[in-house]
C-alpha cells in the first residue's frame, strides 16, 4: 500500500453524517419552541425518547446515567446534542451520553465538554468508557457531574 492510499481522507463516516443531521434537526426544533417551560419539558421528552430507542444495554445505562445526572446536578437541563442525550447549563452542553451503537464502538461513553469543571492540574479525563452502570459507577458519575457544575 502506498503512502497516498494509507493517508487518503474518506470524509465523514455514515455515523458522523447522521449525527450532524440529528444536530441540525435539534436546532430547528429548539428554534420553534415558545416558552422556556415548553422548551425544557419538550427537551426532556426528546432525551427520554432517544434513550428509549437505544439497544438494551445502551438504553439501560443511559436511563441510569439520566437519573443520576438529574439528581446529582439538577441545574443541568436535558437536551439532545448530535442525537445523544446531553445535559446543559444555560443552554451549553456540559456532559453527554454516547451509546456504543452510535459510532459502532465497543463501549458507551460519558463525555464532558470544556465547560465541565473537572480540572486536575495539567491533565484530566474528559470522557469515560461505560460497559455497565453499577452502584459504584453511579456514585462516580454523581461525583463527576456535581464537580462539573461546581
């Protein structure tokens, strides 16, 4: 294989294009909403509907992550972000759940944006692989989301 073949850029994957389309639809839908209460209620329904569509293992983890975030950081508002359940502060995503199925990965991910206050010196984690949400994992997620918004 030549160096040209190995470095050839193929563009966005089908999964990445689908995520971008999801995001465009989310923005259009959010722009049509009227009151803040309507926006929040509809955004939560959208997140719960997206979670319900997931395959069993991802759905179970996403449901538990959603519950932990709602209790651990009630200031975060659920919303869809690139077709993924996400949690925002003042409209800006702080953390999100990415199902394993979304990008054909071997594990789901709990990710944090640069707005999350997880700083620990010069280097810290901004994403966490999830294969199961146990009581111990729930406690860790709760600590992380509380820290993220502190």
